[in-house]
C-alpha cells in the first residue's frame, strides 16, 4: 500500500467520508488547503447522500477538474481535458470494481457486495496516483 493510500485510509478511518479521504490525501499535490477540500467534498460522501455515484469516484472527478482546469473565468477552454481525465479514472475504477455506483458497490439490492468503502477509497487513491504520474491508460 502506497503512502497516499495509507494516508487516505487513515483519514477515512478518522471519520472523513470517502470523497474527503481521497481528495484530502492529495491536498499538497493540488495546491489547496485540506480544510477547503474537506468542506467542498462533504456533500459527496455516501454516494452524494443517496447512494448514487460513489464518493471516492466523485473525488477522482474533483481532482481531475482541479488539475486540468485552466481557471479562465472569461473563456474557459479546459473542460474537455477535465472530462477526459475523469473518464479515464472512472473507467479504471469501474473495470476493477464492476460499478461506480455506491448502491451497487454495497450490494444493497443484490446482496452481493462488490467493494467495501475502505476498498473504494484505496482503489480511487491508487488510480489518482497513476493519473498524477501520467501512467493511466
């Protein structure tokens, strides 16, 4: 387990939701303070509060936006790069776990658990690490 994965795991075990644990583990790489990231990601845990898109997956998408956005408020031109990075990470997560939906990952309807929350946090963190290193296909 990498240092970032251990850090995200520690944060999750401390009470951060899945989205907060993943994003906050990368605060330094994102050039943002952890408290701001923590607050921004709070509503994304528990599948956005209703077991929709997994919080760890939402975190990967947030990281893609933070990293890829040109921040140009007058003429934004970076959306495609953000979407491309997000899509790569979501695809990798779905290939590994069979879904990006919290309800499905938890097996709420099927009684077949695809991945635990801890596992989702770990997988998303590993995927983000690959993305940041340019190693994600």
